């Protein structure tokens, strides 16, 4: 409400102040780092835009990318690189004291670094003009709803919106509110509920049966999806309350029929960023290599996606597994087209969705663990540990399954309109209101608000 | 003939918003009160045992604590030995905060003669989880002023959250339904013997050494609550016995909380029985359900040991 009480021309300043407060609250030093990056990228963007000579333009681009990547490497990958360098040198009996850093990762660093780089590359490619208005450019980066989990915004989407005057519109409040409600449902009812089960199972892996670990592994996929897309829904919803449309980050990923399809639906802002700024340029450059050029670009792109998530080898392997699946799909595309024609569509599609889900769940075992050995022990335990399914009390299972079911039914309905009667987007406003009121009530009934809900471990 | 069609006037945004908020309040009030009715209508199960401990029990011997209290002390054996009624108020996953709130509720009605408080290692550790666990007391917040101070320790926003009638019953809907179902009374796992619930498993693993370093940040609020628990029992001339249950593991380090318990019990001259290092139990994995909990047979032996020790002290 305070936002709409501020005079229109000062609303962006108000948002800058709120966003800055958010960062300062998280750590004043990190805000200084971000402020420095905003200023340097703003100036480099201007120089890049105003320069005519290709050499100078390239120089500014390289400078900008170096500053951004250097910051990212220093804060996120320094210790990883150091530890591996030490390990490598120890093979040759060369030991030295690497200056490890104990600095915490600044809030949202990976997101805004990619946003900066995208902005500079867009200017270099002349897809976008540099933003002249410094406060507007600052808000493009700082805008607080997207700071924790993105989406990684593009200059072409957000900057033009920030240039407009925003007036109070009922629609923004209603649609933003709806989106927040769904985000809360996914986060509190689905993700946090499954997280309790995950913690209980994974902290006692040795004592759990294979079927329990398999169940937990499959649930983890729903947890990651509900958690990440739930947060994103809240971010998009909050932005909408202020009158801004952030780009979509998820489009029903568990209904994807192949890996390519999956990455067009999962963390879209990251996958499209890598597609636009890494895959396409490299694939174009290596087009003379034929299929090897595609494979090369895919591998590099997905290693970046994997590594973006964190500084361990597991994330690299996770990325590599995605690339392998995509290469397989690319190599077998003709055969699969033939196969699809010979099998009834319903069976082929549903089987594809199931295989995709299982493959993603398998990859997430690698994603979730911090070492190859712990990933291996999870996979081994699935096959070797006897016993039944652990679920504490029946209500644990009920809450998890009902939450997942509602989330998936909502996605299926959006994808294929299987039900004629639509509750949440019904044309009748009363039906809509009752549906959303019941959704909020269900969140109150089944949401996990703190550590008050727990799974009692006694085997 | 008038052919104009009167268009239905759509309600404004503000009217819709008011209707939506009204709808939410009505649903929250209705469902919350229904859950409240069903919650207090239960006459078996874990939730009922809390209600019984707070509202009904008049047992002269009361056992307090978490899961180790609930699964280790058999009231029937205490009743036989002391010729006094006994009730086990222990509840899985709860801590001293819960025990103290129940004690306050009991003291509002009467004073028992003997109290056994089973404590755990890391009882006074600083963590939010143990405060969050007092969620189990939320249904009693409205009608039991004596538990409010403990519930308020959970978070400064608890008062606001409790404006919702549903919130106290969050995550309980299935448990409440099961608690009201007839078949529930037949279920062995829920069936209790004066609050005590036996565990069935037999632990097959070897004795392990717990190498977790036991020096951790201590929570002064919890220590104060423990001290109040002891003081209030002494003021009412209740025989208080503090126990630490057997575990199927060897502790490498001395636990800071246990050191404080020893100190306070010595200061107030309250007997403290430490069975966590008892070699008899360390040689009998068959008496355990898991490394932290005794099974039914183990509880039998342990209860007899505690009874003998109390009789010696008296």
C-alpha cells in the first residue's frame, strides 16, 4: 500500500530504497560490493553503447565480463579451485598453502552476475541500448522480489517496464495475490513437508530400507520443484503487486517428454540465458564440426549450468548428465520420431513423461549430495537395504501425497485442460474466490510453518 | 416494447476484497472450531494423552519428559511398588518446555506426591527447534492460561498467528480424524498404559561411540525453566527424582547439560539417577528399540531399577 501512496514519479526510488534496505540488512559489506558492480556495469554499458570502433567495443565487453566473472569466481569458486589445485599439485609432491577464503557468498550473487553479463552482451550485440538512467539501471538489478531465487531478468523485459509510470490496477493486486498464494502452497505445503521426510530419511540412511530411500529420492524431485518454483511464484507475485511482470521460470517441467523439453520448462531464465549467450554462439561458431559441434556446445553449456548451481564436482556431473541425455536425444531424434508413430500417442507421451521424471530424479541424487561417495551410497542403499516403507505416521504420507497431487493436478489442468470445470481460473468470480479461500485455508491446515512439525525417528 | 437488457452490475474490487476476507474469516472460524471440537472429543491417542495430563489426571506419581520418558517408565510397575496411582505424561519429540507447561497445568489442579523427570543430553542446547516443538501446546493456549508463557517463547508473533482458529490445529487434521475413529482404540501402537507406550523393535546393531562434542551454546531460558521445575516441586513437598535413561551408545565427551543438571540437583538436594553409562544396558542390545530408546522388555527392567533406587532413597 505504501508503494501506491508514493507519488508516481518517485515510486522507482521507493523500490530502490526498499531493495537497498533488504541488501543492507543481509550484509552492509555485500551491498557495497553490489553497488560497486552496478556502477561499473552501468559505466561499461554506456561506453560499450557509445563506442563505434569494434576493437574498443570488444575491449569494454571483455572488461565487463572479466569484472563480473572475476567477482563470481572469487566469492563462489575460489576455495573449490584452490582445493583442487592443491590436490593436483600433491600428485606431483608439490605442496603449498593456498589462501582459502572464509567470506560468505553474497546474497543472489549468481543471479545478478548473469544479469549483468546478459545486459552487456545484449548491448554488444546491439539487441539493446544501454540504460542512461542510473536509478532505473540500479533498480533493474536491485529489484528485491527476484534477489533470492531469480528469475535472471533480461534488459529487454524489465528495463522498458521500469521506464513506465506504474499506476494502481486492481488486476495487478488480484493476479499478484493469486500467484503468491500458489507459491506459498508449493513452498509450505509441498516442499517443506517433503523436506521433513527427506531430513528424517537421509540423516539415518544406514537404518532405512531401499524402498524408503527410493521413495525419498522420487519425492526429492517434487521437493526441489515445489521449493524453487514456489519461491519464484512468490517473487513473480510480489513483483506483480508493484505492477511489474517478471519472466516466467517454470512451465510444468514434470510434464516434459524429453530432456530438451524439460530444460525449456525448468529454470527457464537460466537455461534460456545459457542458450542465448553460450550455446547458440558456440554452436554457430563450430557449425563446421557438424554433430560434434552441437555436442561440444551442449556439453559446455550444461557444464556451466551445473557449475552455476554450486562449487562441487557433483554439480558438474549433474550438468554433464543433462548434456549426455540431450546428446542422446539429438543423435536418436529420427529413430524416436519413427517409434512415436508406431506406438499410440497416449502411451508414448505418458511413458516419455515417466522416463523423463525418473531420469531427472536420478540426476538429482547427484545434485543433492556433496560427494560422489554419498551419491553412490544412496544408489547402493536403494538396491541393498531390505525392509518396508518408513513413514512415521499415516498423516505424514497423506500430507505429502495430497500436496503433490494438488500441485500436479494444477499443472496437468494448465497443460491439457483435462477437467471442464476450472476452479482457480473460473469465469465466475465467486467460484474463484471460494477456490482461493480454500487454498489459503488448506495452507493453514497443512503448511509447515516452523520446526513444530517433525518426523519422530524411532526405528 | 422495451428491448434494453439491464446489465448486471459487477461488484467493485473493494467489495470483492471484503467478501474474500469475510469468506476467509468464516472458513477459518468454522473449520477451526470443528477441529477444536474433534480434538477435545478424542479419548485415545497421543494428542489425547496431553489433554488427559493437563485436564484430568490426579495420579500421585507423575512421569515427565520426552520420548525416553514415555517409552521407558511403566506406570503399572510404579503403582504396584508404591500403591499409588501413576501416569506417564511423556511425549515424543518434546522437551523440558513441554514438561514444564504440563507441570503448571497439573499444579493448577493438585499436587502429586512423586515426580520423575526424565531429561536428555543436550537438554539445554540453544536451538529454535525445541521452542518450535511447543506447537503441541497450541490447542491449549485458549483455555489454559498457565501454558501461555511457554507458548510465547516460541516466537514473538505467536499471538498474531493464534488469531487464526485453524493455526493451533495445523498439521493435525488426519491425527484428529484417526483419534476420533473407533478403529484407533484397537491399534496397539496407539494404545497406552496410563500414558506409557511400549516400543516393539529389537535393536540388532552394535554399540557405537557417540563422538559428537558436547560443549555447545547453552540456553539460559531452558536452564531457568529446569530450575523452576525443581524449585516448584520442592515448594510443594513433592519427592522429585531426575533420571537420565540408558542409551545403547558410549559417550566420548561429557555433556554440558548433564553437568548443569548434576549441579542444580545437588544444590537443591534432589536425587539424580544417571543410567546413560550403565554397563548392564550397554551389554544388552536386545533391550533396545533403537540406540536411544528401550523396547518393552528394556522398559520393564529399567522401571524396576528406578523403583528400587527410589525406594532406597525414601
